[in-house]
């Protein structure tokens, strides 16, 4: 189908001139030379529409992929990228979050201090905005909250455009005031939308056949490996230059968060006998496991200790240790986090706050400390999965 479409597009740019007779095997044939039409203007969408009208069963899709470049908030605290909303476009810096499903940012009618520190959406200035009328609110695990109302407008994510229901905050808790991004872009499943019945961005673009593949690929660049630069979310595609080996697809066991079975935790390849169910969450900075797993992990790290007021600490000297590693076994593969990324932030006396913390009973959370070492492809097919492979490091 790709070859057929390309031939059709190329042919539209050419004009037939007079046929010339030639002799082939003692028989006369006619050659039709072609010259380029100087007035031709390429229009891929029109050509695809023409193909679909002519061959209704062919279903050639005008699908593509959209790249969102990311800004790394020091020290690998979070990552955000630009999203355009409305007509004419209003630009927002949004935190892409596989651990939630709502897309939201402040309304121009919000006067809270946290709202005033960020770009606010002015619905009156968008010709494509549509009122919804439903109230909206959301809360997160750190106690932060936002509330307001729903509306819908055109959203552009790396060139992928669709009409989307959005939350417009008229109130935000103080925690959001210190955040460098304007709001959140949820990439979880619609089952965890704050308002029942709202479809996610992925639901809408997949239903509209706007993506070449029903995936979002995530490359989070750490400051240690990439100076925090070059990160991206790739909607509709997979960039094989970003990882080594082959992706191993881990089945999603519950379509809410991107929830998977963690079969085991390993230290330098040796089983610690610790596993559970967890989510791979781009919106969480650290890795959070239960206390038994956290203790088993840190027992293998020389000098690690647990402070009841702070949590697990490791010597900051492990920042130079990329050989020893913690691994998580999922889907038949083992995916690694080197000790170098466990020295997350200095707390004094030569100690750093560990990138792996305990105390989470129930779902584990494999946050950015895990993802910045592994390329992750969130595949929203009828049987969703997450493809994982180690990052390619030059």
C-alpha cells in the first residue's frame, strides 16, 4: 500500500507528452515520455482521500508520528514539553504523565496564586473552544489538588491534532505554584479519568486513525548520561536509535494505570525474592517499592542506611558506580538501574537520598529513576503492553 500511494503521488506531478513509436521484437510499440508539471502542488491528504474513494476496502491512513521535545527539570526531577491548544494556538508546558489520565491546565478565570504563576488558557480567544458544563476536580498522591470545569478544543501534540476534552482549573493548591510546568497531560487509560465518560488523547487519536502506530515512546535523558538533553515523547512511532537490543513487551495486567507484574527484584543478577504489581509512571520521580523490597535492595549497598525521618540513604560516592545495579524482572526480561542513579540528592554528611524508597504497600511505582535508564514504548492495542529496552549510550 505504501508503494502504491507513492507511485500515485509521483504520477500526479507529471504531465504526458506526445507518444513516440518504437519497434520491439519486430512489433510496433509506443513510448509515452513524461515531463514534470511545473504547476503541481503536492497534497498528500488529497491523494490519500482519492485512493480511499477509489478503493473503499484499501483504507490508506493519513497517519503520522509526532515528537515532543522535553525539558529536564534539575536534577531529573520531572520532564515537560510544549502542547498547543485552541485557535489561534495557545502554548502550554505540560508534564506528560502515564500515571494519570486527565489533561488540564489553569483557566484565565483562575486567580489562585499557583495559577497566576503559569500560562492560563483564555477560552474566549479560541474560535474552536466548546463549552462542556461539567465540573471537574483531581487530586494526586502528594496531596496536591486542582478543580474547575471541563471544555473541549483542538489540541496539537507534535503535529498530531484532535478535538479533546480538557480540564480548566479555576483553583489549584499551593504545591503547583513551585512547578515549572503549566499542567499535566495524562497518558493513562480512560478508566481513571476524573470525570466518567471522558476519552483520553490516546483514545481519540487512535479512533481517528491519526497515529502510524498506537504507541507513545518515551526517552527521558538523565543528566548523568545525556546532560539532561534530547528527551522526547514520540506519539505514533518507535525510535530504534534510542535503545540497544530488542524491545521486550511486558503485558499490561489492568487497564487503568500502566500496570504490570514485577516477577522479581535482583541485585547484580542475584534474586532478592521480592516482587509485586507495579506501574511504570513517567509522572513520578523515584522508584517506590514496599519496605521489604527496599530493605533487601539497600542491604547490598555498602554504607546504605535507613533514617526513620527521611527514608533510605546511600553514600553519594555511588554516583560513580555504574557497574553495580538493581534490576526488575518483567515479561521475561530484566531491566536495570545502576547504583549511580540511586544517589539522587545530597542530604549532608556524604549521604544522598536514595532513588529507590520503600513504604509503598500495594502497587509499586517504577518512576523516572527507572525510565531514564530504559526506553519505554506504551502500546495501547487491544492487548496493551509496554515495550522496554536499555537506552543506547554513546
